[in-house]
């Protein structure tokens, strides 16, 4: 199965996950959370940050195994609308572990050279 083909069971699982976990976030206004801060003046959205530089550690999360992924996501999303998603997300991910990859090389690769 290539990345452009889909398994009907996987598609059904994705739709169910989206409807149960993602849509409620949109309806709750989480999608608009970035706009909840009203600027002091009418001409700027500038915010003074405590940390002005990001390090490599800012982009790294411990994800050695499934249990650690769940702990990391729970800790990272604690206190947000996403804190209930790690377990259902990992359950969904298990359904995609054994997706077969296409054995032959795509024709698109040949066109690149």
C-alpha cells in the first residue's frame, strides 16, 4: 500500500478519531486561542518573551517507547484541551503500525532524475 492509498478500516478509524477528539476542540474555541490575548495598543501583537532563544532541548521530547510517549504527551499537554488525547492517539497509531509499503519504486522517483 502506498501513502496515497488508504485502507478502509484505517480511514474509518481516522474519521472516528477526528470526530470524537479533534472536532470538539474546534467547537470549544481552542482553534482561536492564539487570539485571546488582546494587545495593549491597536497597532501591535508584540509580546515580550521570557526566553528569547530556543535550544535543541526545546525541540526534543523523550519518546523511547509507547509508554514513554504517553507520559511525555500527557506532561506536555497537561492543563490544555489536549491532555485527554494521548491514549486515544496512541490507540489510533497502533492501527497504522503494520501498513505495508509498496515494494516497487514509484514512477515519480524516476522523473526526478
